[in-house]
C-alpha cells in the first residue's frame, strides 16, 4: 500500500484485497462505513466538549463549585490519554467493528448516566466511561480508513473521520448553550444520547467486519518511541496542541475584553469553526501528498494568527478574518499530524495513532489548565501569547529536526 508517497505493507490489512481494483469493499459501502465512523467521532467530541456550556447549571444542581464542575472536561481527557495506549494493546486481534460498537455503547451509557446523575460523583463516573470510549475509539479509528477505501483516497477518507473533531468542536458549545437555556442541562445530555443511538445503529448496519491478523503488543510502543521521527512528531504535537488549548480556551473572555458584544462574539467563533472545517479537509488532502511542507505551512500560519489576534484592532471584520485564518490553520493540524504518523509508523498504524491520541488528550488537559494560570495572572491575552509561543516552538522543532538522519524530509 502506498501511504503518503511511501510503499508500505500493513500486516493487519492482509484479509483485504488491495489489488488493481483497489477497493477492499464496494465503493458505496466503503464510503457509508467511513461516514458512520465519522459520525461517531463527531458524537464523541460533542459529548466531550458539551459541559463547557453546562458548567454553571450542573454546579448549581449538583451542589459543587464551578471549578469542581470543570472536572467534567479534564477527567475524560486524562482517562482517554491512558485508555488510548491501553486499548491499542488490549484490543489484540478483536474485530475492529466489534470494538467500534463497544465504544459507541460506552458513549451511550455515559450520556444516559450523565443525564440522570443524582450527584457529582456519578457524573464523574459517566465522564470516565466517556474517556475510555474516546481513547479507545481514536486508538483505532484513524487507521481504519486505509482498510476500507481505495488506497488512493485514504487521505480524504481519514480527513472525513477526523473531520468529526472540527464539526463537533463547532457544534458542541452553542448547541449545549441553546438546549440548556430552552429546557435544561439534563436534556442536553439526552440529546447526545439520541445521537449516540444513531451512531450505534449506523455502525452496526454500515461498518463491515474488520478482522485483524497481527495485533499491537506492548513492545511495539517503545519500538516506535525509539524512532526519531515519532519522537519529534509527538513532542511537536504536544507543544502545538498545548499552545492551541492554552490560547483558544480563553478566546471568549479575550474578545469580551475587546468590547465585542455577545452576539458578535458568537459570530466570530462560528467563523473560526467554519474555518476549522475547511482546514480539516484541505489540510488532510494536502498532507497526504506533501506532508512536511503542509505541516510547516499550517503550523506557521497557526502561530502567526494567534499572535495577530493579540494585535488586531477592535474592528469586527478584521477579527473575523484573523479568527477564520486561525480556524483554518488549526483545523488542518489533526489530519496533517495523522498523515505524518502514518508515514513514521506505517508498519504499526494503530500503535502510532494510540500514542498520538494520548499526547493530544494530555495536551487538552494541560493546555486548558496552564492557560487558566496565565489568565488568572495576567488576563486572557497572556494565555494567547503563551499559546502562540508554544506553537512557534513546535514549528521550530519540525522545521529544524523534522528530517531523518539521512536528511530526508518527512
């Protein structure tokens, strides 16, 4: 199989025929399966980010402080970081379709338990279940497209799966805010429960059997870490994601300080989100063809747009342009980094994906927490500046060290 310009053989794909026809399954069936997996990624991200819109009401109803209620966001990220690595090993040769259904079942259980949680400890148990589902899902999902669609469009199919992140990030908070205001926070979780049922049924009907002949072992993880490209990828991803989360988590209070109204802030964040969706698909397609140049461009633009946000005048159209460019740049990052991992760990795609997911989930928790320290100390602008500095360090790391020992580019 050709992955991003490199000929590799993935042993786990041997049950399928990557012959001249190139389609392991009928094209229409393959695309429906990819769509079902993509809807699953969307549902997971929506459920993960939904509490951002519900912290106040949940804290009030379950008798905890808003700071404590923030654990609804931190706990799943921490659990997912551990679960991604654990599941990549514990999954063994289990049919990946069965695992997808299991993780979707956990998502449904988490949503229902959250909706009916009588107290905050039960809520945290529900969020732990979600963390397991997130980590397990992303440990295997990003590598499934290569086993479902034609090898020439793996990049597009993977971008569709990862696109659930961008779209879910756009939808989660405004939808949660609207539902909570109209009915209540429990009803918001009931809505995501319905979405989880749709995901479970779609995957049950549309995703074909995905047997595995060679599974990931615990020894595969340190072997991958021994590769210079993998270490650089993980280190740069940690810097970039931590910087992004440190800055973007507090973009709303930053815009509020600029005296933009609430309605305008909502429109600006929507512009960012739409940019993220566009960036995901454009970045994924470009990274599939030219990985390193694409990553350098999008990370460089990401750092520049974060810095530009600090310097922009309080003019709506200028803010819209800056935030849209910021959204496009970061929206392209997940697919581009996954493309790099497919190249660096082409012989162990699930193990590579699991390691990348663990780093990204850890960055979510660390970035939001460290950004909060900067906000408390010097305001939201300081958090964005700190985030831009970390992203710049990630750019320099890739630019200077993102080659193998023979000088070849990624």
